[in-house]
């Protein structure tokens, strides 16, 4: 029943061979990877105005120069990441670039910064999307936290159904938002120059109380760093190059340039309209909502704009749902993150990463009560730290690899590293007391966590290693061949040998089985089995859906059906026991799942089954 319900909700499992079919075209990839960056125009201009208005409404005139400076920075970053896409077509983004070119600690720092940025992207985007909805319908404002959590749950569900399906689902809102924003800018320009009359009178809804602050360089820098929220998400395409159809790097590079061009035009256009129409940020209405009322009036076009803005902001969180699971999978493969994050689920997506991101983002929404302005100060630091490390790493990459035109490529990435490094310093100086200190503490904590997890896996590998262990022959151990004994294995290590020895003590009829979940692992076991398998036959179970349990249960049914009168079927499970309780979180607990399934699911042939765990205790 549960399996049937799961297929209705998430779709039928996809075989590993279908992974190539899940690749994205440039059109769908823009919707998935660029929605975060493109949607930031809905709140980036507002963040600039909120800072400048503290110096009085006259200071709002500086918003356009600030926006132009941010647009110039966007061009620099986009050109830099274009080099990254072609230099690292295997993906990985800032973490891979920094790790391979600057060293382990800069790489882990970049990974920590990216992970924090991905979580904040979900929280900020969804909060801003619900703010757009409550601007059009103020009655929704008290329920914003519940709406945010529901929106995150919906996006997580869409991603659990698979990459291609989420791309199809999110493409329409993304392109509708782009079309409506360009329509808003075009019609707004016609109204500003007097070709068309204003649809509604410009009545600022809120003005700062008390005396205005002086307009200082520090205030302008704060406005600049707040507006740099427009650049968040630019790196997502470089992290997900492998999700594109072939040629991956070429398609990813073209998508990146298209995204940067669209983002620059929309961001500068919205800021120009806000300045020309003298829009002042309001407590319960967004700047884009005010511009929509002034340009389109209160009719259907305005409501459509608000609906598209809400959808693109909510769906912008999908950029993180595309990037975070891939980054966590890369870290897990290199043993810096729990290994289950590297496993592909039934729909060829990294389920663990999707669910973890959704849970943490929901927690942030609850803590900060779904208020975008409280989350923004935490936002930009991690993003620009990853930018800087990535571009600095690419300079080292080009100097090492050289090749045709490497000098110009190194210069492009060098300019990007300097520009984003300067912005990073400004963010620290202007946003530290506003919340950036939290991220400054979290990044070292994440790096320490990565290091601790890696140390655990290295210790585990050392204790399970067969190095220095002599291969024993176990003839004569068994006293009877009556019982059929099956030993599921996932690799060859000391724990496996202990289970095999125990199995041979029970019966002469022993078979080891391995589910072909990871072909590379299966190939290593096949190669080493003649040495360490001690004449016990090894059966490889095909697993097109990347499952260990399903093929094992099917094999047990086949064994029972061949000889139902043979007696008890004994399954001997090798299982290592971690030295510390929290280490359990770093492992799949596959043995526990197998034991539970076998105990509660009697074979169709009526043959009883016995499960015996053979523990191998790890030392502290």
C-alpha cells in the first residue's frame, strides 16, 4: 500500500539508464537554475531604497547609480563564471574549484558558504513571494509563515518527482514573470516620458519617521551591498553543468549569459522606474507592487503581475533545490558529508539533500517569522565569499593548465576575484552588526563538521581495512549443509570476513550476494573476491533502480522457489557498530532495513527465514 501511494505522489521509479533522458535543455535549465537570480529583481531594488530612504526621500535619487554599479559587477561575475563553466564542465562550482586549486580548507570554506547561501535562498525567496501575495491581498499577511512552509513543501515535492518534471512545472511561471517585467518596464517608460498617462496617482505609502540620517559613503555602501542580493544565484549554473544536455559546457555557458543579460536589464529597468515615479518602500506593500499599480492600474494585468511575481519568487527556491543536493552529494562522495546524501533516489534525484534543505529552510522561516528584510543581511556574505574563492581558484587553474588564451581567461577571473573580494569586505564592514556575524560563525562551524565527518570515515576505513590480514581457508567449519545461508555484502572488509566465517560455520551451502547499486563498487568486489571470498560463490544482483532491498528479497524468493523443502533460509548480515551514537547519522543503516523487511515479510513459498546479525565493533 505504501509503495502504491508513493508511486502516485512521486511517480514510478526511474532506472539508472534513464538518467540521460533527465538532462535539461537550455530553456528548462534557465527556469530551474536562473529563477533565483532573475527573481531577485523583485526585492533587490527595494533593499537599496530601504537603506537610502533613511537619509530622506531626496537620497532615493542615488538608487540608479547604485543599481548601475551592481549591474557592472554582475557582468564581471557572469564573465568569470563563464570561464568556470568551461574550465570545470563536470560541475561542482566554487567548492570544486577552490578545493582543487587553493587547497582543502578554502574548498571546505566555499562549500560551507554555498550551503548556507542555498538555505537562505530558499527562506528569502519564499518569504518574498508570500510578501508579493500579501501586498495584493493584505488579509494573507497574518498567515505568511504557514504559507511559506506550505510553499517549501510544494517545491520539495516537485523536486522529489524528478529534475525534468520540475523543469516543466517551473518553466511557465519563470517566462511569464520575465514577459510581465519587460512589459512593466516598457509601459512604465512610455508613461514616464508622457506618451501614455499614468494609470494611478503616485502616492508614497510610507515615509521614515523622525529626522533623516546624513547621506554618507557608509550609507551608500550599505545600499550597494543590500542591492547585491540581485547577484545571488548567479553561480548555480556552474554547480549544475552536468544537468544540461550535451554539449554540457556550451549549453551551460549560453544559459549563463542569457540569464545575466535578462537580469541586468530587468534590475536596472525596475530601479529606473522606481526613481522616476518616486516610489518609496512601504511597510506592507512591495516596490514592484507599487510600480504595477502606477503603470498597470488595479486591473487584471496588475493582479497577473503580482501572481507571476509570487510564483517566480517561490519557485526561485528551486535553484537551491537543484544546487544544494548536488553539492551535498559531491561532499558525501568525498566523505565530508553523510554518505546517504550521495545516493540517488527512485526518481534519479538526491532525496536526502532535498529533504534536509526543506527542513532547515522551514526552520529559518519560523524563527524569522517569514520577514524578508530580517533574512537579507545574512544572505550576501556567504554568496560573495564563494564567488571570491571560486574566481581566485580559477586564476590558479588557468596558470597551471595554460592552453590557448589562458592569459585573458586568468585576467577575467582575476578581475572577478578582486571585485567580489572588495564587495565581500564591504559586506563585512556594513552588515556585521545586522546579522552577518551569524554567518561568520556558522561557516567555521560547518568546516569543522566536514572535517569531523571525514575523520570518522577515514577511521572507519582504517579499522575495516584488510591490509596486513592473512586470507584464511575455512574448510571443515560447517557441520551440516541443510540450511541455505545467504550473506548480503556491500564490500570486502573485516566485517564482511567475520560474517562469511560465521556463515560457513552454520552450513556448507553459503552464497554471498551483492546488489549492483554502484557499478564501480561491484567491480572492485568482483576483482577482490577470488582472494578474500574463500571459495564462497558470489552472486551479483542487477539493480536498475539503485535499491539493495528489492533485488535481495526477489533473490530470496527465487532461492525458496527452487527448493521449498530445503528448510530454513538463513540470512547473515555483516554490520559494523560505530563507537559513538551520533556516528549512526553518517550511515545508511541498510542492515537494519534488510532485517526489518525479512522478519516482517515471510516468503511466498512459505519457507521461514532467520536473520542473524554479525556485528563488528569499531574502536573509538
